[in-house]
């Protein structure tokens, strides 16, 4: 699993960071960024939840 943020869609609302702070952060550009490209399996549930709560569907998950 690899989370990806489409910065063209991201509005920087911070829901992903609030939902899964170990995987997402809002940086100085006021957009979400993925903290780790290869998350641990114990992070998968919160990453999937962050994908679901994103109001503009800027987060996608690439299954590898």
C-alpha cells in the first residue's frame, strides 16, 4: 500500500492529518503531504479512513 495525495485537488483542510497524523502532514504550502511512502501494516486502517474522509478525494491508495 502506498498513499498518494493529488496536490492539484488538495484544499489543505487537514482532515487527513487529523485522522492519520503518522501518515499525513499539512506543510508550509498548506497542502497535505505523505510522511512515509511505505507505511507499516498497522497504519493501513487510518490511511484508508483518511482517504474516505477527504472531502475532495485528493487521497488515493496504490496497492502494490
